[in-house]
C-alpha cells in the first residue's frame, strides 16, 4: 500500500549537512526524523527502515524513538491536524468544554480523523502558550484565547 | 528598576543582528576577550549567579566541577527544552531577544574553553527554533564564532516532544540519538556527559544574565536582589489573572505586588484561592502563604514551596483544585518515561484516583489512598519526575482537603 519513501532532492541536501555536523551517525536520529516528518507528515515503517539504513542502526531503534517522542506521528493525522491543549493552565480556562465543542463540531472524538481525512483531532498536555490559554495548534499555526465562536469560524474556514 | 533580560523585549525585530547591535547586543565581548577565561570564571563566581532552570544550582559551582587539565573536551548544552506546564519564560527570550542568549552562550563557552555548543530546543517551539537559527546564522556570518579570540561550533538540536528530555541525563541521551531515559547519577554530566565529554548544561535564562555580569561587573549584579538570590527573575504568569504574561522582577519582589501590578490582579477581582509559584513541580501555596511570599529562592522555601522555574499559576475562588491537580497528574503520567516501575505505575494510579474523585465516583478511602500512593512512590525512581507529582499531590491534599471531601460527599464536582 504505502509508497516507497525517498527524500526529495532538497531534503537530501539537508540530511547530508546534518550527517556531517553530528559527532556520530546514530546521534543524527532526531534531526533526520524531523526531515522525514516535515516531508511526509508522519514516519512510516518504510521510512523508518530507510532512516535505520542511513544511520547504521536497527529499524527497531528508529521505531522505538518514533513511539517515544510525542511529536512524531506514525501515520498521517489528516490534512489539518488539530491539537487542543488540555493541560493544567488551559484547564483553568475551561479547555475541556472547548474540546467537547470541537468534537461535536467535527463529529469525531479526540484521537480520530474525519471520514475524508480532512481533520485529525488530538489532545496535548501543554504547548507553552499558557498566558494565552485556551490554545490549540493546527499544523504549524497557533490559535489562542479560544472561544466557541472562534472554533466555528476557524473550522468553517478550513472546511471551505 | 534594573532590567537585565527583558530590556529590549518591546523592540521589533530584535532577532535581526543589526537591530540587536543597535541595542547593545554583543557589547560585552570586547571586555570578555580582554579577560582570561579563568578571570571570567572568577567574575561569575563573585556575582553569586544561580541557575534559573528550577534546581537553583550556583553557576560557578557547576563550572568548578570541571577537573583542571583534563584531556577530555568540555561541551556546553543550552537547555531550551522548556516544557513544564505554566512555564514559558524561555520562549519569550527565544522570540524577542535571541541574540542575548547567543551572547550568553559565548561568555560561558569562552570561560570554559568550549569548542562545541549544543542547543536543545523544545520540539513544540518550531517558530522560536526557526527564529533562533536565523539569529545564530547572522551571528556566525558576522564571524562571531570564528574569530581569533573565540572559535566554536554550534549545533541546534530539536527535541521530539518529551518533557523528560529537560532532565539533564535524558537530554544527553536524546542528543546521542536514543530515547530520553534518565540515567543514574553519578557520574554527573560535568564528569562524563555528552559523548563522554565534560558537559555543562545551562537553562536559557541563566545564560542571559552573563553578558550583564561581564559588562557591568560581578558587584553590580550582586547588588541587585536579596542576600542569597542575586539579579532578576523572569516570572511567567498564567491562570486567573487579568494580564497573564512574562515579567522580569528583581529577586525579593513580593508576590502580592507582582500579582497586583504586573498581572493586573485576579480575573474580575475575584478572591485568590491558590498560587503554584514555580511550575507544576513545586508545592501549591494557599492565598495567605502566597501573598506573604517574595520572589526569591529563600523566601519561597520559607513559605513552603520553591521558586522553581518561575512558572506562576494563579487559581481564583472559581477554580476546582481537584480538577487542576488531576490535570497535573495526567501530565506526569503521560510524560513518565516508564523505566522505573514506581513512577510508571504510581503516576498512572494517582491519575486514575484523581479522575475518579473529580468525576464524583470517589470514596473517602480514595483520598487516603491518593496520599498513600504518593508517599509510596516518593524517592524511588532514577529522576525527580515522580517526586514532582508527589509534592503537588501532598500539598494540594493537605491544603485543600475539604474540596476533595466535598467531591466525595456530593458525588460530583461542586465547581461545575
């Protein structure tokens, strides 16, 4: 099913620079995984195999890291991956109500993706934007001081 | 009031070298390179500067553990893996004055003869990471890292979203390409750290005071603050206040004045219930304790808590302390790396018990069970992650036991 993973030309250039900068090949694991993730939106088993080969480590070691570090997705989480913070500070600003609101709006529960794979919804514990809580992140964009009205507007916009 | 770190936070485009230089960036370097490295170490020692990451370890002591005449290299790690809920002060520095951090890195690296600096970035801080790299590249292109007086490589390493990697030994393993599992100490990183080298690890904010110490002298720095806590502290305030944000205060400033002036008071003027003064890893203070405390290491200890990271979370009378603690517990249970059984299982148990009590399904025995589990896992793991949750649980139950009992009695959350 999944396509054979390959770095694009520009990503390969970046990978080569990283491999040169790190003191040992194996230590370049995280930056190389970030390149894969940036390119694919996830780290597939196939890509993990290629990374292992590139770094001279086992595929198990790569998959181990992918599952350990929260920011790496093993599979794609939708065109728009929504991460809503339910940590202690956002909790003080009723982020859980917003989560329920969002779940209703999208018709999915946290951890799921919508039918057509347009939206993925995850909860996260802290994004570091505690002064502007409640917050969520959609792909690389942060939305702060959230209200239900804002959620209507943002999701409506992304649904168009 | 003296501002050491946030002086130019309101200036636009401070990440651009030309703008930063117009505002005094790198002005400490001329004096720095006239001093010998050991003079710099002595000067920083005289300043009594203490680390700002949470543990409060004197900077000079850390440096002094490097054995003289060792044939191993010395690496410097900048810990920018700020991930504790309620703590976002380093993020402010990285966004608004990254050159101040770069200058601070240079001071420490020069003093210790470092040839390789690793900057470990919190994975979530993507924007700040890009901005920092932009600033660093401009500084490198200017020749700041390849002059006669100072030569050094910098590797900027982006984490993958694991709170535990803020712990020194886990951070080191993460750079080495492994999962971030803490290691037993000793050996301490300064003896045998990253790739086996002597490794000195500093928090972002800690390094940012070094240029001031070099430019103005140790005495000028030591004249700011209290007898034991020198300089200023960044406080990141969140929760139920009118103006949450990052503020720089002189060590010794009363919490009451920070809440009233900087933070603009509690939301809607509601009654203050509790303050967690230093990130989720420190004991909670009730309103009376908080309003009587000052922002410095010794006063926070006297008040029954710790200054920690300066991540101040404010709970007003509308807040449910059980729900807050339940959110804190879920965070630690998620972030436990899992290698020590007491931490892996204990944080999970605490999370479940609290969830039960908060939802109204708890019994009187559960409140005691909560305290017992916390006591049972205390001090039994390699790193302090589980113990951080333990102090939260113990302090919240001790100070707000009535609220826990109310949940049990009513069979629901009284604050809904």
